[in-house]
């Protein structure tokens, strides 16, 4: 286990703990057995004397695990424990998710038009490659990257370029998609700075992470036995996996550390500057779009998403 003595989002130190449990004792020992029983490759023996602690940052309201498993443990956990070493077909994507991802891709393409007709996109943390496959099917210059390379042969067979984590080309991509990734990272600020280097000036980066608005209330009387989709579930801070629980303020703080500027989304359109409050007609239009469902929605439930832009180079 590796200590994190400051908030991974804003860098503030001294956050109080809101949970402090031993991995080898109930309720966490039972949690690990129930959640990872179907994955016998997952080995938690090295955590027998380690503690699971959650810290709550007063600066940006990020709730994060301190300490966290080291890179060697995480690489084995994800590379061999959960996914194994062979490719498995992605689970069937629900039709509404396909629609949401497709509309999101259209929104990104429109943002770059007319200057960039075919944006170059990277799916960072691609997993089984569902998002990357849809992007490639839409005709985008598609790339993928993941800690586990089990899906790379299948993706490459579909014309998708795959990259190792430590070999991303600099200033290469117009858009980087990170969906359900940053909650897993032990050093999200350092990783975001590295991804920013891979963005072209003016490029976009999306961070989509789990978000539970009731998390602090649940942690007062936690039920670590609650199933993943139950009302009392603590999946947002799942031990081993969800190392960070970000709020919008946390994500904005994270972006500032990397020199990124948050964008606003109105309807299904990205804006560099948040539109000023409009008159009665604008407010009525916003209300109608909301009623008709014509506004941006993440394709995973209980997710919050922030789009960032890398500033363009100043004209000489």
C-alpha cells in the first residue's frame, strides 16, 4: 500500500478520515469474498495487515482512499485478476447507450468543424473497446489505450491503433475520452498532465466518473454488504477499485492543475464560454429541451461528466 498524504484532486493536505477498516476483518473481508469470489485469480493475501481508509477533502470535497494499492498490485489485479489475459467480447451495449455515445461523438465533431473534418480520438482506459469501436464505426481516426492489453488484437483487427500507457505520442489527439477511469487512478493529477501533453492545442478531454450524491450520508452508517445497485450501495468508493470519488469542484481543481479549461454543455453543444443567462425566450427553450430530454446525459447512470479544453497556442 502507498500513502497519499494530500488530496489527489486539489493537493490539499490534512483531510480527516471518514472510514478506517482492516481489509482482513469483517465487514471488508466479507466484501472482498462476495464481490470477487467469481474471480479466483484475485489475490488479496498481501493486504492481510493493511487498512482501508477514506479521507474527505474540505477543499474540493473529493473523498479518496489513503493509502492505495501500489502499481504492481493494481497491474496484477486488473491485468490478470479481473480481466485475465485473453479478450472477451464486450457485453451487449444497451440501445440508449449507443445513442448517447453516438450523439456525444457528433457533439465533439461539430465542436471542431469546419477546421477539422476527421478528429483524432483516443479512448483512454478502453477496457473491451466498446466506445472505441463505435468511434471507429463513425469514421473517426480512433486510438485506444489501457493498462490491460487483452483487447488490443481485436481492436487492431478493426483498424483501431492501440498504445501502451507509457508510449502515448505527444500533441497527437483532438479528443481524449476517459470514461469510468479516473476513479481508479492512484495519481490522477499526474495522469491528467500526461494526457494533456498528448492533446493538440485546442483539443478536448472528457472525464466521466461515478458520482453518488448520497455518499456522505451513507458513510455515517455504512453497509458494506449492500449489492452494487442497491440504494445503500457504497460502490462509489469500492475498496481496491474506486480510489477517488470526485465532485464537480474536485474535477475542476484537477483540470486546473493540468492547465485545462472546463467547457459548458448546453443541449448537445459544447461552449468555450458559459452562455450568459438569456431572456424569457432562452429560458423557455431550455425548459422545453429539458422536458423533451434534448440535453446532454452521460451514457452511464450515476455518472458526472466534465469536458475540458487545452488552451490553443498564443499567436506569435
